[in-house]
C-alpha cells in the first residue's frame, strides 16, 4: 500500500534504486506502476521508476506508467537497448531525466549523467510542469540516440520530445521524431515541438534523421 502524499508534496517512492559503484543489468521484463507526487520541489526530481546512481544496462525492457521511468543521476551511466518507454509522466522529464548537478546557487551545471539509447522508443510520455520540459526526456548531460523513435510525446514547456538544457549534449543518429508537441504559452512556437535546446552551453547534433509533424499546440489550431 502506498500512502499518496498531499498535492504539492514530494514523494520518494520508486521501483528500484541503483547505488553508486553498482552495476545492474535488467533484461526482458516489463516494469509498471510506481508512484510519484504531482510535482517536484526545486532541483529535487521525483522518480517513480528507476533511480540510477551507478551503471545500468536495460535490454528488452518496457517501462509503463511509472512517473519518470529512469532518473539518471549526476555521473551515473546507462545503456538502453531495445527498450520501450511508454506513457510515463512527471513534472519534467516525463519518460527519462538525465540529470546534472548545480554549482552552488549559480546557473552552472556539472557532472551530467551519460545515457546511450539504441533501437529504443519513447512514446506518449508527458511533462506537466509550466517551468520544466521534456515530454519524452530532459537531458542535462550526455545523451546519445541511435535508431530510436520519439513519438507522440507532449510538454507544457520546452521540448515536446526532448528538452536539452543546462549544458547538455544531445546526439541523434538514424532516428525519427514525429507527433511531439509543446503547449507552452510562455515560449509558444519557440519551445521546440521535437527538441528544445535551452541555453547557450547546450548543443544538439542530428545526423541522418527524420523530424516530421512536430509542433506547437495553442489549443485552437
């Protein structure tokens, strides 16, 4: 039994936590459920799914309705192969949050996580917070996608598909982004239906990929 927190409270519940220095492989299973509060507090992200501080390999894993499916902590590493991240939602980083570490009270971030995804799909995930984005994922570290599909995700802020921010480096190869939307009233058409790149220190590199039918939805057109 999970005692759900009140509205605005922070929930630390998650399916798995991988400790610093640990190596974990999860293969050919479906992970489903998990609980997260309806928002996060400051820089403290809520999870619901897997909270990774170490090294994680996931092969042939489906993650459904977990809150954020994977929170990759600063300095953590993860390799996902043939995985499906479907219908997860959180305040930001609806499907995946590749996290970094804030330097004191500045706007500088270091030690971002490393995430490699091969032949994976991120579909129908959503970020819900007006000040955070990344329907499918928010990347604050190093994120590499090869032969992946990012489709039908939604964000209320930047990046209907992926929000690349806080010094993140995003590499996209042989992949497809389609049907992703942002409903951001603050940024409008500048928010990035497929990918939002926020901040001068963040970089996106795209090779041999398709970005089609992504956009901004103002509720009227």
